[in-house]
C-alpha cells in the first residue's frame, strides 16, 4: 500500500545548481525559487552556506535568501556543513537547515574535508544552537548504497550514521544515493536496515539518476513506507565531489508518477514544468526530465 500524501523536498536551487559550471545570478535563482513555490512546492532547499572556493555556484546564497519573496507556508532551507555556515544561514533568515554526513569515509574526506566522526563533532554545536533557537535541522547521509571511491556500502554502515544524526536531533534523515547506483533490491535492503533503528516516517529518500533507476527506487521506497522524496527541478544536480554523479531525479517525473498513483503532493504539474523550462533556458540546455520533454512535444 502507498501513502495518501507525499512531501516533495525540492533540492534544485541547491543540489541542482551546485554542480553547474555556468553561474546563475541571484535574481534568476530567486525567480526559480518563487516559481517553484507558486507551483505548490512547500519545501525548497534554496542554497548552501559552504566555502565559495569549494562550490562557487553557491556563493550568492546570502543574497538569494535575503531578497526572496517568501510564502508563509513554504520552508526555505539551507545546507550548512559547520557552525560558520549555520551562522550565515541564520543571518540570511533560512527557515531551517540541513547538515550532511556520509556513510563512506573517503567521500566524507573529499566532500567536507574531514572524517565521519569529525563531521558529527562539527554538527553537534549546530544542533545545540539550532535547538535553542527553535530551528529544525534535517540530516543527510550520502553514499547510502555506493561510494565513488569505496564501491558498495553496507546497509548497516548507513543505518549507524543515520541513527547518530537522528539521535543528535535531526527531525528527518534523507538517505542519499549520491552516485545513483542503487537498484530496487539494494535500496530495499538499505531502507530495511535503517528502519530497524529509525521510524520510517522520519526518513526521506534522495536519489540521483545516474543509472536511470531513480523512479523505480522511489516506487520501492514508497512501498517500503517512505513518505518524503527529494528531487530537483529539470533533473538538475550532482555533487562536485562525487565523480560520475549525474542529476537528481526530476521533480516533474516524480510528480507525474505520484499523480498516476493518486498520491497527493499539492503541486501543480503545469506550473512546475514551466519553472523547469525557465531554469533550463538560463542554463542553455533542455530539462533532463522526460515528462517535461514529452509535454513540450505534445
Ligand atoms: P575546510 O577547508 O576544511 O574548512 O573546508 P576550514 O574550516 O579549514 O576553513 C577553510 C576556509 O574555508 C576558511 O577560509 C573558512 O573561512 C572557509 P579562508 O580563511 O581560507 O579564506 N569556510 C567557509 N566559508 C563559507 N562558508 C562556510 C565555511 N566553512 C569554512 N560554511 C568545508 C570544509 C566543509 C567548508 C568545505 O569542505 C566545503 O565547503 N565543502 C563543500 C561541500 C559541498 O557543498 N558539497 C556539496 C553538497 S553535499 C551533496 O551534494 C550531497 C547531498 O546532495 C546528498 C547526496 O546526494 O548524497 C546533500
Ligand atoms: Mg544530492
């Protein structure tokens, strides 16, 4: 059985853009975020407060958050790797933040320049200050089925890191297949292992579509009882520190799937499609979303 409702976490303005060489200015990022909100997307990861030397595309996040016209029912979240990022996110009035760990040591080193344990130590002060300020913190685990440097990742490894983040106070744990290698079988096993330690309703899935398995993996996750799905408009995305990683599953394709299953998202597909074309035009390439291209060809 499927859930009646699924929450879409739109990561396009962050994950979607962070790997794009062509710099998108703050005005266009804001226009994208506002179009997504107007399409009914209620949770938008709108930027990240990381080192601009590491991820130049995200250097305008402060401006984006400051100048954004906000809808009261929409969460505008920011990715923050450490206290410096958290403070910048708060100064720019992010609605909530996300910390990001990994189930693979090598990826942790490449992505945030520290070990898994060190990353958890860096997250602790964020949790403490966020709690005192009543700011919700989401937690990511990367490389939940495979790592670009270590290959297959054992489900137990994922479960252990996810549980640590959850026990630190993250209200939701997003399970990231960073390089999109998961299949229905490996994803099901991984979710099962994590759900032994964390209630299913506290989990989200975050699939990159490198091997074209993301929609199938989402379907599997829904059948396992997951009710929160991360996706990126136009199928944008990729992590600069995960070699070979391609875009996130396209939000348009996820909404089409969920519409077909009669699952509520609150999102208007036509408005979503037009937001996808808006940013794709800015990037000078068509959306990766098959649904988007099919609608245009009609
Ligand atoms: P570091 O070099 O170890 O940091 O980088 P440091 O504390 O030693 O500081 C070095 C310099 O960075 C200093 O500046 C700091 O001020 C600056 P300098 O004195 O040299 O001029 N710095 C910062 N600047 C701005 N904002 C900050 C910040 N922190 C330090 N928050 C750091 C550590 C984490 C900063 C770095 O490794 C980094 O920024 N990494 C980028 C990571 C990233 O954004 N990756 C992509 C997102 S994760 C992802 O995509 C996966 C996900 O989608 C899930 C999935 O798909 O699996 C979430
Ligand atoms: Mg990602």
